[in-house]
């Protein structure tokens, strides 16, 4: 069974970010029969999703918007990509957020969201590094998609390790540990 991950631009995001992510995701999931598609129409951001006091967007509200956008569209998975700072309570910020497929409502797809804002070196007033940025975007995308495939956080040297900081993201590998890889293959064999 061929399955497709849909990439959805939320607000203003450089198209090259999605094009590189598509290419990198195809490589990362090479052993699994997945295709990646970029949805051409971006989803706009609303004032209600922005927390003026925090100067951040509420990741839960943006993820909900993705769910309503994709409702009844029969997408296998949808990954929103945003270039705004995100938070979700009780955390100060998040790199991403995902829906657990076990708890989703049937008419809605399984969805995830990543923010690329804190993955850039210039967010921390350092010289930009595009190679490092692309790797970070890939890691966060694979991590959040892993959650949509029923994977939990992992304590091993694994892409599913929780990132509490950019240093945590940089330390973890861009692939699954053997245990998580086996769970992933099992997930796809049961589709």
C-alpha cells in the first residue's frame, strides 16, 4: 500500500524549505513505501492563534487549524511547516507537535506541525548555517512524524529522543534506533 505524507505551508515559509524537506524525507523513509507531496496552497495564520503577551503562536491552535483544513480529505499524514515561534502549555516553546493516531477523531487525519524558526542559527544571533538548518528541519519533521506512527519518546540514541533545547536536537541522530525502527516497520506492516 502506497502512503503519502502531505507537506503544508502555514503562513509565510520559504518554498525552498519544503522542497529540501521533501527530498530529505524521501531519503529518510527510503525503506518504507512512502511518497511526499507538497500542498501548493498555504494555510494562512489568524490573530486568534497568536499570543500577544508571549509573542508566540499557540501550536495547539495551529495544529487544530491543520486538522480542520484536512478534514475528510483522506490524507494518510499531514505535516504543517511554519516559520513562527510556537509554544504549548506548560512549555516555553516547542519545535513541533503531533497528534497521536490512537486518540484522533476518525474524520480527521493524523497530523503534525513543526516550526523552523528556532532551528536557524540567526535566531540565536549566530552566523547562519544552511546545512545545519536543513538537518535540524529534517530531524524535527521525522521526530513529529514518528509520533504520528505511534512512536513515543525514546531514551536511546534515536531521533525520537525528546528535545528540550536546540543542543538536544543537534545531539540526536537523524534516524531511528533499532527498537524504534522495528516498531515503525511493524506499524507499516499492519496497515
